[in-house]
C-alpha cells in the first residue's frame, strides 16, 4: 500500500513496486504550498470516477493510476480491502487536481502530515 510522508515543505507519496508498475508512474512529490486540503474519506473506492487514462483498475479489487473526469485529473492508489482513505486536493498549478489514497487510519495519516490540513 502506498505511503505518504511529509519532509519539510514537501509531501512524498511513495508507491510500492507493484503500484508503480500498475500506475505506470513513480513516486510523487508535492509542495505543501500546493495543497488546498487533506481530508478523510469514507468509501474511498467510490471516489474514483471517470476514464482510466493510465494505470490499472479491477472492479472490486483496486484502482491505481491516473483517472480523468469532467476536467479533473486524479491520481489514485486505492485498494478496495481498505474502505477508508484520504483525499489531497491540489491547486490548479499541479498536474493532478487531487490524489486519492486508501489507508487503514486516515485520521492518523492526516495528523502526521500536518494539523493545518486536518
């Protein structure tokens, strides 16, 4: 499962080797200044919409990669066995409008990243 950490003024989304292969993408680094909000999401798999541009999706199992819908571009690493997750909303200067990540304890992840975005 992907991990996200904060180092200084950057957030780093670290993908597993399998997630890199499935998404055809490497790890992602985002400037904290480009983050609009980080929020906890229930039913994270239900938040992945649109056409898969690059990546892999198996209904009921996972959605990993870049998805486009109604002018938004979302990078998702969602494993369906994890019901909850986090949504990172990004400003318009970033290549993605948001990033969706499944995780076991969204509140803990958000707390680690920054109390400002909780």
